[in-house]
C-alpha cells in the first residue's frame, strides 16, 4: 500500500513539473491603470511644455513630439512592463502600445501588440483596452487650452477616419478599481511610493 502511494505521489510530482516546464508561459500584459495614469500625466506635462514654448496650435509635428514624450513616460522608472514599450498613433488617433523588443521605436514584424488607448470626447475619458479585450477608463478634465489643442488635433484625426463624437458612448469599460493586471504587470508606477 505504501509503495502504491509513493508511486502515485511520484507520478503527480513528475506530471506537475512536466506541465510547468512544457506549457508555454503566457506573455506579459501591461497594466492598463499604469498606461492611463501615465498617458494623463504626459498630456498634462506636454501641455505645460507647449505653453512655455508659446505654441498656439498643435500641429502634426507636436502630436509626433508628444508621442515620443509619452513613450519616454511609459518606459520611465519605476517600470511596469519588462520590455521597452513602443507606441504608434494610428490613422484614427488610437494609440497602439507594443513590445518594442529591439528598442528602435518602430513596430517591427513579430513585435506583440500590448494595448490601445482611445479618446472618448463625449464622455471626457481615455479608454485603455488590453489585447484580451479588457477595458477600463479614466476621466480627464481637459487640462486647459493647450491640452485641448493637442486633444483637438487627435479628435480631428478621429473625425477624418470616420469616428464620430458618440462612437464610444456605448463602450462598456470596467471600473479602474476592478481592473487587475496580471501579476507580471504589477510592479510600480509614477505614483508608487507616495
């Protein structure tokens, strides 16, 4: 009887290790809460920059400059994603975050999409969606005239791509307090340590 129990335990242990090592691990997912917090932070800081440089209209050049600034903010310490994150602004003004494995700032073949961020003008919110389809939102106040110019440029891009003001009204998002990133994504953020 004891030998049968030992054999059964041995089979279970070998089976556990085989499953653990042979099952591919799921890719890391970026924490949408951190993505939205850092996007809001970047909008505010970039707006201050535009104000101090006397910019009166946010052009496509400023949007591209903002994209680069947001990438720096997303990758700043403390990091919440192990690999370097890249960011593309799509034709409809959606921000597409991706794992920039070679850190060249360009989405290359094989670099995994991580999340998207969209601007919901009608409800004054940013909507973050991970690749599993989980979404959460963050309301923003519009942070002033300069931020309004930047957001206005992006909203103009949305309209040009056929995205109407009410397109996001029926979008269901989970409360930020209920969104839990996978454990691998939770490691800190700009507000960590407060």
